[in-house]
C-alpha cells in the first residue's frame, strides 16, 4: 500500500533573549500554518473513512536556558487550530551537557 501526502508549511518564531552572568534565557512563542494539498484517505480503528481538513494551524510556547556547558529546553504545543477533526497536544524536553 502506498500513501502519498503533499504538505506545505510556513511559520514564525518570536523570542527574546535575557543574558545574565551565568546563562542565557530565551522564552519564545511560535506558530505554523500547514496545508495538506494531497491528503490520503485515513481510516479509524473501525474502518470508517476520516475526512481530514486540508488546512490547520499549530502554536507552541517554550523556554531555552543555555550556559557555557549546559543547555535545557522545554516546549508545549497544540496542533489543530482552525480544524474540526484534529487535536494534538505535545511536549518536548531536552537536556545537553558538555563534558
């Protein structure tokens, strides 16, 4: 079975950096507009066809903290703006340390 999806996405991220002696703190908000111009027919677990919207939006808020040797980032997002058939909430955590 071959599934084809054609998707175009555009977005922006607005952030502000706060620099202290020991770290840089960067809160941000972002948003994306997503257009699925070639949408596959999806089915739920009962076999019923799901009518998926061609257009939707995604919004996220996050925070990145960076020091000389360590970086921490957290983000929460919601996908499904302007859509009646999609609602997805996600969260990301990232930690990196240089030895």
